[in-house]
């Protein structure tokens, strides 16, 4: 399989970078810089992007800088820790028909 085929089978998932908990993460600006660059690269490479927000009523919306980078992509709300335990997110991944997910975000080892 060549690299371009791998990209066609891949989506980027931006997990839970929200206003009420992200300020408590270490190296916020440095990490946010990397995530924004990954989003921009995904756009250039036409890799689909999924944005999740864990219970936004409590944890707030996606942080402004990342929200601007993902403008036009509606964040998918979730109430489970696992993204794929949420039917809406699982359906979006299935709809895209991808085999690979690249995760960036906060607490991605849980989500």
C-alpha cells in the first residue's frame, strides 16, 4: 500500500480541547501550536477531520484558536469518555469509511 492510499483511509480526530479544562494542561501553547499545525496539514492533504467536545455544557466549547483552525467543522458532542462509545461519533467514522484515526487532543489515551 502506498502512502497516498493510507491517507485516503485516515481521518484526524481532535479530541476535547475545551475552554474549561484545557487551561489546566501542561505546555498549553506549545501543544496547541502542534495541534493547529496538524489540523492545517490534514486540510492540505484532504484528510477528513472530526472534532469532539466532551459534555460542552460543563467543559465549554473548543478553545478559540483550535475552533478557528477547524472552522466549518461542527464539533460532535459526547458524554462517554470513549469517542467510539458515542453513537454519533462512531457513525461519523463509519460514514467516512476510514481504517485509521490519528488522535490529537487532551486525554486521548482515555478517549
